[in-house]
C-alpha cells in the first residue's frame, strides 16, 4: 500500500475514536526515518490508549504489524512505528510541549478535517 494512502487509513481509525487535530507531515525530502508522521491529539490517557489500541488492532487484523511501539506506560504520547509511517498520539499538553510540527516545520503538512 502507498504510504500516503496508509496515512489516510490511519486517520480514519483515529477519527473513529474521536482523535482530533490530525496532521500528516511529509518527511520524504527531509529524513530517512520515515516517509510520514501522523500526529493527533486526545483529551485523556484513556483516549490516547483507545486510539492506539484501535490502530494496532485493526491493522494487525489486516496483517500489518508495527515494528515498535512506546509510551503505553505514561499514556501522554504513544508512538506506533509502521516503518514508512510513524503515528504520534498525544494528550494535548504533551503535544503542545513537544511541538513536533514546529520541530519538523520544513515538512509539508496535510490537515485532516475533524469529525463533527
């Protein structure tokens, strides 16, 4: 599957669990660590976990396993690494603190419309 299409699949899973402020950062010309970051916000630890679990479960059902995941201990920032696409699920406070969009400010960004 094309990496960008994969990102859109992930954004639908995020939206299904009420994740919001979703952005896709295109890193292809900036870094070799991934083609894209998918970044989203959640309001609580429970919601961060629900979003991460939904992505992991639905993709695993389709035979797509992540290569690495971290952040399940604190649930402020969960990272799911799918090689070409890295998903970042943040509580709002952590997202504001780490500000990946500023750190990767040269990356073209796609903003996904929130539900509602």
